[in-house]
C-alpha cells in the first residue's frame, strides 16, 4: 500500500506517521517522487483504518497496490507519464523517433547521420560512445571523444541526444554530454548502477533484459523510481528465445501489456529486436500500431562499413521512406 502526502506536509508530521507505522510493524519505506513524499507499507488485515489515515490533513490519498512494483504501476498513477526533453514530449501521444548509428565512429559519420535523420523526421539522436560487445576484440567505442562528437551533432541539429552508460564511474562524464541516459539490456538488473542513476536529474531509458519477464523489467524500473527518478522510458528490444533466424525475438505484445500495467512510456527497438534491416521497417510499423510511444532505430550512412551492427542499420534513404510510412500510419491510428 502507498500513502501519498501533501507537498505541505511538515517534517514532524512525516516523522510521526512513519514512527506510528513502524510501531505497527508495517515496514514503512519513504520515497521522494517529483517533490512529493510517498510512504510504502506492508498492508496486513485490519492493521490500518484507511478512512482514518485519509482523514489526516496532510495525507493526500491511500492507494492499495497489488503488484510487487508499486511506484511504476498503473495503480499508483492511472494517467500516462509525460517526459519533456527540450521541446520533445515523450508519452504525450505523439510518436517520437530516436535514430542514429549504433556507435559513433567519427565526427564526420555522426554529423552526416544526424542531419539526415533530423531532415527525415527523427526527434532524438542516438549514438554509442561506450559499446558493450560480446567479443572483447570488437570495437568498444570512442569513449569521451565519441560523446563530444555526439553532443556537437545534437547542438548543430537541435536534437536531444541519448547514449548508453555502462559503469558507475562514467556517470558524471556521460551526464556532461547526454540528455537521456540509456541502460542497455545487459545492465537491466545492475542494481548498483540503477541506484546511482536514480539520483540523476535526467531521463533514463531502461531496455528490457535479454530474457527478462515483464515483472522483472518493471521491478528494475522500480529501483529508479524508488530512488527519486520518475523520468523513466521503457524500451522493448527483443528477448532471447530458441529462434535463430532473427537476432532476438521482438515481443510486441509487451507494448499493450506494459500500457495495462504501468504509466511509463514504452519504446520499441526493432533494429536489435530483429537484427536484419529488411525486417526493421515492418516491425517498426507494427510497433506503432501496437501503441508504442516511440521507436529506436539504427541508421548509418554506409551500413556495410559500420564498425558494429551494420546488418541491422537502415541507410538514410531507407529511414526516410520508413518515416513517411509511419507518418501516414500514425495519422490513420
């Protein structure tokens, strides 16, 4: 159960309520969400008189929660979360498009891609500076040099930028350049990293783990929100199954399911979800039809020469064609 308090609640009132709940052995936990104090308790039969609690002048409402994830649940907040990044509104009903290369390879490459995707309709620029790779011998990214190029491309195009953060030690550095912090699939359950990013005043995109259930995914998001960061964007990027024809199995049923379970916006990444550029376009359109708030797409000026993920990257021209198709589809929906 969650008890939300008025923003005018005093420290004394909060402490007294906390102590009262602790005496009843209800394991109270206090969170600060968007400037509001929220207390989580373990509800037990006849342990609390809800009417009496709500009668307290500084208690806003008492919310029974049935899910193990409380703060990210639809039960806690029954209207969709909208996240503003510059002039971009995520979750407001307009499809937002994140596009760019898997990895920043050079200043020329990211600049060319940034202007191409901006002209075609992208609203957020992506590019990896620290690249988690299966093989230690594969290209690992340019590090801060890549962040500098990415931020410059964002400034010149007017696009907010998103990049992946892999290690706690890199948080300060990445926050210096990025507008949105991405937690990759491999780090979805890196709870130490989640706790640190929960303290950051930046939106966080949380990608679904390689074999994570929806509940595990939402509980990972709960770490962020319980730590004080409510600017969370979920991203379905495919899960590992027995199928080998595609890189992953893109679970589009996750989109309506998440919409039913949570108030957080959800994106779909058909590039990683399929691993094949020819499958990206139909799955991107299917994601929009399923109700996704946005798409994350890999675009490269010369996919055959890409340092990573070239086989799943769209050319700027193919991206432009897809954007025109998505505009027509979104208008119909």
